[in-house]
């Protein structure tokens, strides 16, 4: 009996207003009707852009970007100095370029290479 009274008391004229929401879940309807909306201004977007650029800059300049290998393999030294295999071999034989041999792999300390370059620097 109570359900008949409440059904008669319901104003059906407002149904068209909520018709699009009838196909959505309760949470979607609740959020779209009752939750306040926020307006994004151009200042908000500008601030977001600056924060995003700052984060990207931190990622690029982070410790991974500054990580330098201590020891280089032969092919890396040849690329670094732009020299041939024979030239690198001659630098090893005459003692100009110190190296470490681990198994069949030759390793060169990058600091040694930089010191040799600095020591042989000329102002021509």
C-alpha cells in the first residue's frame, strides 16, 4: 500500500532531465549530478606545463645521464679517439696507452685516456 502512495507522489515530469543518466551506473550519476565541477584556467595549464618540464629535466639530468663507464673496451676506445685497430695496437705496444687484459678482453681506464689527451694537448 505504501508503495502505491510513493509511486503516485513521484513527479514523473523530471524524468526527461535524467534520461541520459539512466544508462549509467549509480556512481557515474552521483558524480555528475552531485559532485562540484572544477574549472581549469590557462594559469592552471601553464603551471602544469612548467611542472611537467621540470620533471622531464630532472629525469634527463639524473644520475643515469651522468653515469660514465670506468673501463672501455677496444672498440669503444677506437670510437672515442677515432683511430683504427692498428693504431690502438701500436699505442698498447709502445706503452702510450695502459690497458688491462681480462681473459681475451682488453680494457682501458677512461681516466687514463683523458689524462693522456690532456698531457699531449697543444695550442697550435
